[in-house]
C-alpha cells in the first residue's frame, strides 16, 4: 500500500489532475466516490492523494480539503496574493486602468502587490515617485521593478517566497519577463509589444500553478480582472480604501460622495487629502454601476 500524502493541484490537463507534493507533480485521477458527489476541483486546491505506485503510473485523489478563496478568471484556489503589474512605460501607465483593476481585485479580499514595471524606461524626473507615494499611502505594497537594471528585484522575490502568487495585468506589461528573471527554469514565452495582436498570441490557456521559490506562481496571459467584476455601490465605496477614514463624518450614512451636502470625502478632496484622479475614477465607476443597474431593470 502506498502512503497517502497531501498536495496541491497545479494543473488539470489531458484528463489528469497534476498534484504537487514536495516538488514532484504526479498525474492523478479522482476517486470514483468524489466524481459522484457534487464537487469542484480547481487548480490550487489542496488534496489528499495516493501517489502512483511506480514512476510513470497514475495516482488517485482521495479527498479535497477546504478552500480558502478562489479566483474565477483564471480559476485558481487558495491564493495568498495578487501581483498586479502595471508598466510605467510601453504600454504607459494609465491610472484609470490601474484603479479599475484595483477595485476589481479588492472584491476578492486577497492581498495585492502593485508592481510598477519597466522602471528603466523612465527617468527620475518622471512621475514614478508620485505614483509610488500615492498608492503606498493608500495602503498598497508598491514595488518599482525593472529586469534591465534589477530595480525591486530582491524586494519582490522575498515577497514571493513560499507564497502562492497570481500575476495579473494587461498584455505586454512584462509579467512573464519578471517571472523568468526570478525563475529562469520556468522559461515562459515573452514577446515584444509590437509583435502582438489583440488575440491569439497567448500560449497558456488553462490555469496552472508553477512551483517556484518554495511556493507557486501563476502567469496569467493578458489577464483582466476588470472584465469579470460586478460589484455594488457599497463594494465600490469600500474599494477606495482611502475614503473610508472620512466617510463616517459625511452627513448621510449612505452618502456616495457625489452631490450630497456635507460630504467629508469631498471636503478631504478639497483639502488635497484625496487624490483628484482617484476621486474622478471613483465617480466614473459609480456612474457605470448605476447605468448598468438601470439597463438590467428595463
Ligand atoms: N525595458 C524593459 N522592457 C521590459 C521589462 N520587462 C518586460 N519588458 C519587455 O516588455 C515586453 C513584454 O513582456 P512580456 O513579459 O511578454 O509581457 P506579459 O505581461 O507577459 O504579456 P502577455 O503574456 O501578453 O500578457 C517584452 O518585449 C519584454 O522584453 C523591463 O523591466 N524593462
Ligand atoms: Mg506573458
Ligand atoms: Zn460623502
């Protein structure tokens, strides 16, 4: 009898779940009993399994352990943190896109690391420092990175160690390049921005975790959390973290900080305590939620 072990499903491919345990990934089938139950097994799930009896054989998943959280797109469970990569240049940093991504990620209640990539393409006089300061003050971990001069390399690598991290961000921001710089053995495909079209370039279509640095990373191709996000006005208010310290002082408890009188958030904005672009992006998202709601009830 082979000893049972616990492991992590790192991919579902060709009818097998690949279960990683102590650095070895074994192809496994599901125990029949589990198939009959209403189950869902995702990449990232922790399982109890019987390893293959000999190399080249197949193992068997006996039990699925409790799931802590999950992403929907890509479908991955038990994530420790999301690394949101925004390039400073090529493609240029766009605060509107960044704030949308952050709001979408906030709905997941998973810690976020903001990576401002390609720092080598900007000079110190550019607005990088301002961005680091803005998002840092709001409470995000912000790291400037460059694979050309190794900016931020050590800091980010330390944060990845032993954790399950999903890299997300628009196509061309440098996710795969960053991961390759830490873990050359991954040899992820990368490409020049000019060489890509909008669709069809991505190689990885299924969600998989790559064992690296004592933890796991997921490299999501041109992944856009924003596409899938649907949230309420309350969730939007919470997602703009820096508003929350003021909103208790708004005259109305249900104040959305738009046109209400005695709004403490707008007062903070007027005093320069809240970033104008952040506030503008908040308003734009609020109006979008309302427009969508109207459409739904028509
Ligand atoms: N100058 C500079 N270029 C970089 C840096 N990181 C990535 N690049 C370039 O940016 C381009 C896109 O990099 P990728 O790693 O393929 O981007 P990606 O985010 O994985 O893109 P998708 O897989 O399409 O989602 C490549 O030409 C890289 O060489 C950097 O730190 N500095
Ligand atoms: Mg990539
Ligand atoms: Zn208000």
